[in-house]
């Protein structure tokens, strides 16, 4: 059984930022995804766990891997005609290291940040 996302009033969805970037870092992998917030669906995602990427990466958890994930995610967003995203940082995430690498490589790929 599939539970549909909650229906929000039109006036509320006008003020929501529609695409939200979320990042997740573990001791082994880096992953990032863009979520369409009004429908609560994943618009695009990239991870260092993908089979095609693991063979080309030396290490799947460092800053260079995070930069590759950001670049790949940016290319996938532009293919899907998503020109801008807003960034969601958790309480423990700061704009430094892997987080900075993902965000900067997204910006270099041509995606605008709101």
C-alpha cells in the first residue's frame, strides 16, 4: 500500500522552496539527493555506492569523492531541467570539508543555490 504525500494548500506551496539538497556522509560513502518538497519525492540522487562510480574512485569517502558526487548530481539535475536548489544542512553540518566540496561542485556544474 502506497501512502500519498500530504496535500498542502496552494498558498503554502507557493512559499516553499521546491527543491531541497540533502547530504549524508558515513565512514565509507558519500551520498546526496535533491528532494521535491511539495510532493515529497526524490528528484535526483548520487552516491559513491553506485557500482559505476566505485571502480573509478580511489577512495569513496574523502573530499575528492564528495566533489565528484556534487558534480555528478549537478549534471543529473541539469538533464532533468532543475536549475536551482536550496541547501539543507543538519545541525552538525557546517560549510566546511565534504559539505563545501559537494556544494561548490554543484555550483560549478551550473546549478544555482537559493
